[in-house]
C-alpha cells in the first residue's frame, strides 16, 4: 500500500539550495550573495546545410534484346515495305452436285420381253409399254390382268425390273406416289368403276374422267384425289402429276 509523502515548500527550497551550493563548491569560485546564473548572450549558432541539385534530370540507358519474331522466314527488323509470305492450308470442301433428271431417265432397264403372254390386244399393248419404261402401264396391267396369270406375273415384276410377289408398285421406283387405300375399296360395278380402278393404279387421265360431276360420289372422290395422291379438289390430276406422264405411255 503506497503512502503519500508531503514535502513543504520550505523544505523543498532548502533541498534545492543545498544542491546548488554543492554544485558550485565542486566547480567555480565562490561569490557573495545570491547564486549567479549565466545565460547565453545570443541564440545558439546554427549550421546552414547546402544541397546541390543536378542541373539536368538523371537518365538511365536501359538496353534489352527482343526475341526473334521472324514470320514466314522474314526477320522482324526488315523494312515495313517488305512482303510477308504466309502459307494457307488447303481448305477445299468437296461438293457433290446432284443434277435433277426426269423420272423417265431414272428407269431401270427391263429384262423380260413382252412376248408369249396371251392374245388380249389391250393387255399386250400395256405389256409393251411396260417393257418400254411405262412403269404406270405396268401397274395398270397388273390391276386389269387379275384373271390372266401370265400378264399378271409380267406386270408384277415390272418387265423383270423387280422380283415376283413383292406387291410393290412399279412407278414408285422413280418417285411416283402410291395410291391411298386398297383396290378393293374401289367399286368395280359403279358407273365409271373401271376408270376409277385405273385411276387408283396411276392413270391420271382416268382420274380426271371420274372426277367430273355426275359420277358416283365414292368414285368422284377417288378421281378428285387422284387415287388418294392429293387432297380432294386441288385440281386436275394430269396437271398435278405432269412430270410422270411418260410413265404411262413412253
């Protein structure tokens, strides 16, 4: 526990006086009266410091070496008017050009002659056209020769262009659309029923005949739709499928 110490003013003055006296006794001569305090006659001397600045800004010469930036065999330090040769890789893209051809130009060659089939004049004419490239004639012959096995077999193979028993329409080889529905859907005993069946097989002229007013409604729809190859009422079938006309009579 700290105890506060109180020193009177008189005591403190005595202590200070003793200290001064001791200092004086140790050094200077005694003088009578109060102690003398010597003060400096002027301010302490100051020392001026002079800094000498350079007359010009300092510069440093820095040197470094650039790497070789040669492009295409031409150094980078060559005059700017020099030409720079760059080798471009071959970017040729092969393009296959498909030349559009008529359907008749894409018909495979027949391998079976239209001989020895029978004595029916109309069916023989269809067989001849089938052999010559009339693929729609082949399909019409197949439809009409249901009771004539030799004619039917000849039409079934499209004059030897496809295997027997495939049930595929010959005209589809060149993109002519198949009919919609089955042949049994076409009423054979209706007025213009035969033309309606030929229309179904691909004869567009027969379609336009049965599409005329006055035909049986079912038959008229078959004709107007070109045997189900287009929507009803879009126009005559011969015009709509004109590019395939040679497939009936080459």
